[in-house]
């Protein structure tokens, strides 16, 4: 935080901590918000500036306490490729594989259907599995009526030529190729999927869109986590997010960052200016029904035995007013995600509180809510929340040492597992000593996934860890010490960017698989 006082040549009002400095137009290499809007408009960079909002219009929208919209299901199309060979005398007439007759193919379709039904019942993410189609020639592919409705294909490669793979691959959908070794009749492509298809009779990966990580042998668990990853990716790419005060990019050129964000994540960013927001908050605070509801909800929240109030209650009530406004905006513009720029200062006099607790509340209700509007990290937060089905904790990392690192921020969700709220103290936001921010006591012993986005969207870093403490240092309120297995110098040397994303559980495989699909390498530290 000392960075605030060390920029002697910068006398502008930063109204925040060092983690927010990069969001201000005073940075010499960053576009101003106004220039960004002029450049992007509604074009390739995807930002749309909303205007003409009124409380009369917004008050018609729902702000009920129901949870946010569910993730969209991943629609999966299973396809069995096979051949029916004809016996010939004194010559080879069949390829490897146990699916050689129509009866065997019919039995295999039944087996696949049963396996996928069992997998569906285990899935902790939304998935819709279409009927299995058998393909024994290219024309059969043309006769499948539900290919276009699928998000991805699972090719059960029992037999047949690779031209069938090519036809399906040209449709531009994600593909997993499943081969049997011992889980049923052995498949032909268990033998030749690498040299004949992936490498196309060469020594290097040659086929486009499918690689070694898209091949699964026997294991339903290996299939399951890949589908979980693709479900997260589906719900992230082209998703919509409200950016209060416009998008930002921590200490990076905003135009450069937003161009790459749109190229890789294709986010639909709805930009709401602070002028517009300020008018809405002022009108909402004159609405007796909004104030009454906010007081009631604040009372219910504070009656939770896991909550310890250590600030003026009015800040809590004002956070619920702000949450009401945010939820109506998200409902109006069909958004599940929101982020707040200049949240270290600009929003405080408008809302007469901080946004910290409000964002925590939204995350607990299933929305994706992030402070600082840092689009270097926000896309990774959306992706990890959509993969895990749990809230993402955007945080500031410290310096790794002795196989420990402290992560902290003032906007942590309480329902980090997506279900049960953790205990929390409600304190002021640390840097301003104002408003309401939760100090969430996260579960000691909990395994967590940490994603470190780089500034260039080329190489992110993943680190598994375990929560070992919830300290009370003079830093952002929600703070965890996590331990990890690899050498601390290795972490220090390889950690890129600044902000991290942390989620409960181990989702490094899913993160690596999804990021590779959009051209980002994830280096996993072990």
C-alpha cells in the first residue's frame, strides 16, 4: 500500500490503495475511460455505454432474494464410429477392435448410454446429453439431426476412417475422442489415434483443434472433469458483465488489455457511468420501500450467529440498498456478473458505504461480483467460478516465503463452497476505514486453486494450496495464509501479473484444459 505515497510526481487524488492505482487515467500509458468509449463504442472491443437509465424504469425490475441465474448446461452429442467388415479369403479383412457387427454396435450404444447416464448423475455442473448416434460411413453424419444443437462431440472411436473425425472437426465444436482399452470391447483407435490422426503420419501434432489432452482412455472420471471444464468455458465465452465506472486494467494500457480480452473471452461489457449510477442510488434512497427492505434484510443478515458486527449498522443497511440497485441493473440487462471500478473512493459518497459487503452478498447469491474492474483478472474469475460452480475470491497476493503466501482483499464471499456461509466479522474497509467489509474466516485445511493471470493473456500460472490461517494483519480485511508444496523461490520467480483468483477445491486440470482452448497456457507449479 506504500505505493500511494511513493509516486512523488503524481499529485492527483487516487482515493485508494496500491492495488487500485493502475485503474486511474493518470497512468501515462493508460487510456482514459472517455477515450476508451470513443475508441470502442459498440465495436470489436465489446463495451457498450448505457445511458438514459432512470429509477422509474429500474424500479420495475425484480430485486428479489432469489439466487442468480444458473449456469447454462453443456449440450453433449455422443457419436459412435465403427465399421462392419466383410470376411475375405486368405487376406486381412478386418482392423483391430471388438465392434465388428451391427449387434456389437447396438450393444455398444447401450453401454455408452448407460455410462453417460451414470456420469450425468454424478456431474456437479449442468449438462444435457443427447442420444448416441452410430456412424459407419460419412453419409450417416449428414443424417444426424441434432449435431448443430450440441456444444461439443464425444467421438467413441471404435472403428472407421479418420475422414469422419475430419468432417465433425470442421463443424468448429469442441471434441473429445474416447477409446476403450479394458472398459468394454477394445477400440481400433486405441492403437492408432496418435500416429494416424493426431500426428497425421508425422512426428508432430498436425491436426487442428484436437490435441493429446482431448483423448480419453476408458475413464469416466477423466471424461467428467473435461466436460466440467467445457461447461465453465461455455458459460464464460461471450458472457455479459456490468462494468460500473467502466473497465480497467491494473497498471496496463487499457486499450491493449481490452482488445485481448475480446479476442480470447469475447465478453459483452455493459458500461455504466458513475453519473448514471449516482442518480439511481439517489432515487433509490428516496424510495421508502427500498429503505424498508434494506433495513429488514440487514437485520436478517446480522441475526446470523456467524456474523459479528463491528461497524455502524447504517453502513450495512446502505450496502443492501446498493445491492438492490445492482441486482435490478443486472436483471434489466440480463447479466450474471458485475464489477466496480474506482471502488476505493468514487462509489463511497454516492452509496454512503463501500461496495465491499455488497459484492460479497452478490457472490453468496450466485452472481459473479468483482471489485476494481481489473479486466486483467476478471475474465479468469468468471471462468473459475463457472468451472467450479463456486464463488471466486479476487485477491492481492503478497510475497511467497517458507512455502506460505498471504492472500487478502475486502470483498470475499462467505459461501466459498457455494453452499455454507463461513463466519465473518463486519469491519470497515481497511484503506478508507469506512463502510462495511467482511473479514471472512475461511475454512482452515481447505484445499484451494489459485490462478495468477499474466498481463499479456499468454501464460497464466496455477498453484494448488491449503488454507492454514486467517490472520488479522493491517491489510485488506479477508485474509488467508495458504501453504503449498513447491519451492517458494520457484513461486516468486514464476508468478506473473498482480491480482489472483482463488476458489475452493482443486480445479487446476479443468483450468488448464479450458485456457488452452482459448490460447492461454497455464503453467502449474508443483
